[in-house]
């Protein structure tokens, strides 16, 4: 990173050259562990002085190599991740930890492990339901991950180091929530595109550096006078991962500010904290199995209920989004999905019912994770903004 760069400038710098800092740390002797989704417990890596580095795709890079292992009618994000891996873009990684956040990710990482060699790999199986045995099973999965990480590093994850790591990541979660609070005013103090740059930067550097970056950004944003302009629409974007600011800028345009999001490249990983339980694995188990809320986990209003109450079920599953809509004064919702994302695709009708029950205007946009998708998306967003009117 450029000497002396701070705040939003530093976040932009990391966003535009994500691997630079990781490669610097690797040259200093640190080990870099890639992970593709928010279900991987970063606290365990941090406790062993490993650097977690999130693996993203690149919608600007044509997919030319992934056909060796994945069919074309497949999640374009995971195809892109594998494609970049096969092209050597992630050769600096010392290891790879993945989780069963969805079937396409499991398939992609199995192919990744067979075609790309790393000194260390681990796959974390995540239950798809919150049944009675799910919690104990997943704790066993975290115990197995702990053992393989310890074997790889030759170090032990002590309770002291794990507690310190959890506290550091909880601090990051709290700072991200503070950052998102800066989007509550009208106009918001920070744009959706700037927020995405910050979040993506956080997933590219060690947690301590990320926390300092967040402090700098929050201080800068509170003081600056040239933030986003007031626009008619205050949007919430729901869906799977958004990881390129061009996508966000296409939605924001001249008439909208994205003031809140609920996707795996934004607020989801920071919504709440890991509880510091007596056995710290208990807190991690509860956080990564229960507190994370992507649609890949089936939830009901009351565990074991026999009478279906659709309204209660929707409120149980999506009530936190209703709080976002109120707290951030949202007047329109865009549900956006990369094509072939089955978990979010199956969830879309239910969450649309929820938005309709709140009387909040909403629309569903699907795209193929490419630069070519941006112009059609812009047209559809503009049509939605016209429908919800000038007071949108």
C-alpha cells in the first residue's frame, strides 16, 4: 500500500490490488489461507497468526479454464473463482478452507482441490437445517478444523489466543455496523460503492489492519463535506454476493442511493457477534451455524412446530430485514441474483411475499456475472425507479 494512504483512499487501493498486501505478508513469512464464503471461521486462523484471504471471482475476466471441471449451467461466481485459480491468480495461497454453503460451492471446491495443489486444504461440512443434532455435529466439524489447522502450523490454538481472535473479529463486526449506520442519514454519508470497497478490503488484509482501516474510514466519512448527494430512492439490495463496484454503481446511478444491503459480500458477516462462551467453540458453533442468516439453512418459526403459520415463518426468517427497512428509511428493494444460485433462487418467492406484506416496492433482477450484464441491469433498475415514483 502507498505509504501514508488512509481511510477511503487506502480502501480503494486495497480493493483495486487485493493480493498486493497478502503477497507482502507472505514475503515476511506469514501464511495466507484462502476461503470462499462467510461460513469459514476466521477466528481460528487469526488465533494461529494465519492471514485469512477471501477468494472472489472477477466478472471482468472471461471464463476460459473452468470448463475443465464445471459445466456452463452453474453458479457463475464459483466458475469464475475456479477459473482464476486455474489461471494462477491465487498461487500465493498457502492453504484453502471451504465450507458447504451451497451445492455449487461444494462441487467447485472439490474440483479446485483436485486440480490446484496447496500445502493445506480443509472442507467444512455445514448442516442445512437447525435440527436437534445439527449443533453437536457442526461443533464436531469445527473441532476437526481446529486439529488440521494446528497440524498444518505446528501450533496449538489456546483458549487465550482464540479469545483474543474472537474479540478482534467482534470489534471488526462492531466497526462495520458503525460504518453502515453512517448510511442512515439522508443523504447517506458514504455510498454503496464506497462501502463495498471497504468490505472487500477487509477480507484482503489481517483483522488488526482491517480494524485500523475501519477507524480511519469512519473518522474521515464523519468529517468530509463531499459525500453522496441526496437522491429520490433509498434502496436495500438483497441477494447473493456483490463484489464489484461497477455493479453497485449501476444500481445507484443518478436516482438512487443504496443505503443498506443483505448479501454475502456486504453486511451479512457483520450483523452480530460471536458470544464469548466458557468453551469458545460453543460460541463459534452458534455463530456460524445459527446466527449467520443466508438462505442455505432451513429455518422455521418455532423448532418442532406442527402448525404452519406463513406470516410468522416469514417474520422469523426475515424480520431483521424489516428492521433494516425501518432503520435506514428504505423505500425500495432490489432482489439481485447471479444466475443459477439455487439457495437464493428458492428463497426469492418467500422474501418477496415478506416485502409485499410490508408494502415496500420491490423487484427481482437476475444476471450472469459479467460486464455485459451491466447495461441491461441499468435499464431494469431505471424502470423500477420510474414505477415507484419521484418520492421513491
